[in-house]
C-alpha cells in the first residue's frame, strides 16, 4: 500500500535553518521515520527513514515535507506502528503543522512527479550519493531541478518509483530537457559518444534495490542524435522495458547521473510515460 506524507514545518531558535541535502548531521532537516514493532521476539523490529524536506528550505517560513512511502508486507503485520518526524538541526526547535498520511492510488501512466519543479520546490526528489537537489530559476521555462555539489559521477537526483507499476514487459519513454554548469556557473558541454569520463553526458538510470544481493542498475541513454549544445537546454529521449528484476524488488528508484564530479545537472520538463500496456 502506498501513502503520501505531507506536513509543514519550520525551525525556531538556534540556527533556525537546515540543509535538505543532508541525511545526518547537526544541520540536517527533519526526517520522517516509520517504526514497525513486533511483539514476537523472533521477528526483528525495523525502522525506515525518509528525507522528504522539499528543497530549498526557507528560514522563518513554513516549509514542506512531501513524499511517498510504501508499506511492505512485513510492516503491514506489525503489532505496533509509529510515525514520527524527528532529528533536524542540533540547536533548533522544530515546529510541525498539517501532518497528513493519505492513501496514494497508483498512476502508472507517469512514473515521476514534479519533473519540472512546477510546484516551486523539489518535492519528490532527493540527492543520491552526496548530491544536493534543489530548484533554480534558470529553467527552460521558469523553474528547473538542479543536482549540485556532486562528489561522484554517479551522484545525482533520484525519485522512488511506485513498484506496483513495475510490470514485466511494459515500456516507458523518458523525455526531458537538460543542461550542465560547472562550479563557477559556466556552461559545460559533453560528447554523447562517451558514456563515462570527463565528457560524459547525463544518463537516466533505474536502480533496483535487491535484498541481500548487489543492487541492479539499468541505464537509459539519450537517443537524440543532435550534438550537445553547451549553455542551452538539450533534449533527452530514451526508452526502457521493465525487467523481471525491476518487477520483483521492494524498492526501485529513477535517477539522473553520469557527468563528471562537480558538474551541476539541470533538468526540466522531465516525464517518464507509459507507452505500452
């Protein structure tokens, strides 16, 4: 069962701010934590945390917590189930309002939400492998998503996918507009013939989290043949077919990665659309 978590929060006293890109630390934003407790001592209790602050955090104002969670079969059998919003900055007080946990019906016609920062924040998106995800006014038409402070080529922006939409054989079309900037804000180019290295262009990936085994990655490369134009938004288009691995795991992420470390990835008008049923 999939649910949408929403809440408003702000931080008072102390630093009165937080960093939505951090998972832990004295300046991290609050996390949503789901704790499942089992009275049977043979069943291990478990907790799962979600960093769902919709970046950027604005000090002194109400900010959004927004994201999806999927209750697993094990969680559904718990004897006690707790939902908390906790952690946050070490020296601040967290004020929370308008908390809601509502059922989220599946919409497999479109796998990702907020692909153009149309809500005015980065809700639905989080950083992967150390990247910070936020929004920029430098979009193709208004706001765009941006993955910055990328320490590795595989660092980028990611979004959890509704696993009930992972049906073997179904195909999805990924389209977007993308551009890149270096750490000084200068235009950065790439060579579409290079999938790795200093000239690598952005790549979309499906990350399947396989329990008790190595994770599985499926790369979606850009099939648009035109050369990359540095400083402009470039079209991205690629397809993927749901595999048996994608359909069998409890967690699947969609993410954008691959340019060299330190290069910002700007993404706008991103869609992942079902093309076969």
